[in-house]
C-alpha cells in the first residue's frame, strides 16, 4: 500500500507500508492491503505503521482526516 502523511507544515512520510493503525472517533482501527474505500476523521492519539521493510513507526497526532482508495492512503494530520 502507498501511504502519505501530510501536515500543514510538511510531508512526514511517503512510501510503501504493510499496515496502518489510526485513532478514529469510534476507536482505533487498522488499514490492511485491499481495504475498502473509506474517509474518516481522526482524533488525538498515535498513528502506527509498518513499512515494507518491517520497521514499525509511530507519530503522535492531535487529529486529522484519512482517505483510503485503491491501496492508496492519504492522512492529513495535525500535530
């Protein structure tokens, strides 16, 4: 999957990932390969993702929005 994490100030990450976990308004949720299209708001918490090289990374956010479509994920986040 292709992931791009953007903030108003800069691009935090752009690359391929195996999985992505996010803090949603109804609880934490995960995005995996071939996930159904979705647009959702994010609340304060941590974005956790695993790169194609199996490196786990975490980013703390205050909120944001995610869009998933055809294995392309765009996260607009506020830090």
